[in-house]
C-alpha cells in the first residue's frame, strides 16, 4: 500500500495513537513526579492583604440619627410621608352575597322534604333538602318547609320565600311607537234583536285585456306564407332527388 492511498483521517488517527503511546511511556518513566518545592514550603509571591480589625461596640447608632428616613421616605414620589391602610381588598371578598333566590317548587313526602330554588333570571336551579344549603348560598340553610313557603336562615337572620305562582302567561308586548292601536272588540248583541247580516263582497271584475298583447293578423299571415313556402321547397327537393322511373314501351313484332 502506498502512502498516497491512505486517507487523511487514518493518518490523523495514527498520529494521535502514537502521541498517546509516547505520553504513556514517559509517565511510566516518572515524568512530572519530581517537582521542585518552594522556599519554606510556601508559594513565593506577593503577600495577601490583611483585613482591618472589627470595631468594638454596637453596629447601629441611636434611633435619632435615622429621623430623616421617616421624614423623607425613599419610595414616595414627592419624598413626603403619606397615610396608608393595611386593610386589603379581601375584606370585601369575604362578605357573603345577598340572598336573592326564588322558590319555584316544593316537594313534601314521607321520604323526602325538599325545595327547588333558582336565580331570578332562571339561569340555575338547585334542590335543597331541609337542613341543607344551596350551592350558591352556602351560609343559608333551609330550616322550615311548608306547602307554599320555605324559610332559610343565614347571616342576615331568617328569610321566608313564598312559592312563585304561575300567572297564566307573559304580559302582551307593548305596541311599538307610531303604530295604530287595535280597535276595541264589538259588544255582544242584545237578546231578541236581529243580527246584522253582513253584505256580500262585490265580485271582482275580470282583468281587462291589453290590446297591445293581442297578435297582429298581418304578422300571422306572413308566418303562414313562410311555412307554406318552406314546405313547397322541401317537396321540390325530394322530387328532384328521387325522379320517377320511366317504363320503356314494348317493341312491335316484325312482319313475316
């Protein structure tokens, strides 16, 4: 194998292996094992700096010398003292919400006594047994239940809810502004008085025929003539394409 045929990577690997073997042999021979010691067993050089001795006594001075800090607070924009309060906004969050539920149903059986309450807008409803509290008002417990009422007791005392009664339907929507109000209903006729006979509605007249929509007789005649001419031309072409066959007359016999 010639040296030119060896790849550069192979040459680099061989050189690294030869260097490693040489370092190993030198280490076995004692390379680096005999270093000279310093003077007096210490590293020669510049001496280390010495720290000052701690002063005896209190590290903080009297309180009177710090009066300027309270007179001119560092974190204030105008460097003037201002009154502040340690009460946070959690006090308002701890206040329980008002009891604003509506009693919609009451169920009283020998096995269960419960009431169904919901929000005034009807978005959520809860079933509450006697002694329990709804999820939205955990501080209000149902203490009494009657067929048409329920009594809850909470931080604000006792509150009685009356059963909501169905009013028969929603009230009619108000008429939009500018509209004509409906006419009042007709009073019922008195007994014995003849009933008014409504007049029959007049029969609507047939719609008038537009004279301009009627066909023109001259135009109809022109169309008919064009159709006849077309038919005549088609018959003539058919006769020219298929001429009638001619029958030859018989030859008279020769006289003997």
